[in-house]
């Protein structure tokens, strides 16, 4: 029978779609020369290279071995009976949320200008470093196949090159933040701000400091990628403040679009 699986990559059957997944995740064109990007995509970014850092937290990405012997990402549509059998709430298994949020981030002008760095942490505490040049599949089925490959092989490289697009890295997350990074958690329970006012506070004149060369220091936003619950300071004690950007409940992708749009306007990115 079909069972939830945490098998390691040595037990994983050969992925017939490996070449297709690599091609789907091919790197996007490099940012313009006047951006803060580095020619070596695998090189560590300088502390001020990416003034905006985003962690998508609690993404529900778990693999399941099917009767056919291959692996899939568990989701509430295709594996509802299996989840009920294992006494799990199928409503919580929404990997499509992470997919939508990743598309919103990577497609943003902020990322294309070389100003954004994205990480993702799963519900099982797997931390993923995401290359800004990656292009995620538009359909969830192909995205799911790419995530299976990542979780089992721990790394995805672009087809025909040595460029690493996705890789599993060591926890804890805060060890990967540049010194002096201000960390903010997005939650409906946080202090309510207009997006433009928040961007002005974080990246305007008042945020500039001599220690950072007269520029605002890097800011990290922690955004939930789960169907229920919210980000808490108990889980991330290094958070400076919890904030909200609407009186209404928003999807993660919508919230990301609002905050990044305000930051882009503050930075003069069109």
C-alpha cells in the first residue's frame, strides 16, 4: 500500500524526469551590469549585496512513495485518502502555497534587479538556499517533481552548467544572515502598517547608517508558507517586530506582492 516516506536518496529510484526538471530550472538571464549581482552565482553574497532577504517558513513539502514506486510531493488533492488513513489533516498539506510565493518572489522586479535573496524552510526543518537566477516551473505538477528531486538529492544544478540553483543548507537560518540584519515577521497579529510607510521606515533616510556606508542595512522578512497558523517570535526569537500590511486576510503571494512593490517604489525600481 502507499505510505508516507522519508527514504534517503540511495533508496530513491532513478528519476526519469531528471533532465526535464533541470531544464525547467535553468537560470534566468543575469541582472543588468549596474545591479549588485556577482558573476559567480555560487559565490557567497556580500552583506550589502541583497538588501532584502526573505525566508518562506513552514512550507509543507513532504515526499510520498506511490504504488508505482516513484515519489511525489504530498498534497491535499491527490493524497487525501492516504492522509486520512495516516490520521493527518489533509487541509494542512498545501505545497502549492510555497509554489505561488516562490513565483511571486523570483518574478519580482526586485529580484531581477539583484536586490533580493530568498530562502525556504520546510515543515520538517529542511533549509533551502535559492539562487536568484532560478526559474521555477509554472505548473504545480512540474514544480512538485523539482521539489522531489531537491529533497532527495539535496541540490539542483542548471542543465549543462555547474551553476547550483537550489541546495539544502545547514540550520539554523539566522547563521546565514549578514551581521546587523533587521528581521521582521509577517503576521495578521502584528502591528498594522501601510506598505509604503513600512518601506519608508525600513529603507528611507531614517534607516541609513554610517556603519553601512550611508545606506540602510539589510532587512529580512519571514513569511509563512503554510495553510494554517502564523509566524511567531517563539519560533524566531531574533525577530525585531511582527507586522501586518492589511486589515484583511491575504494569500501569501498577495502579501508578498504588496510589500515588494512598496520596497521597489522606495528603491526606485520600476
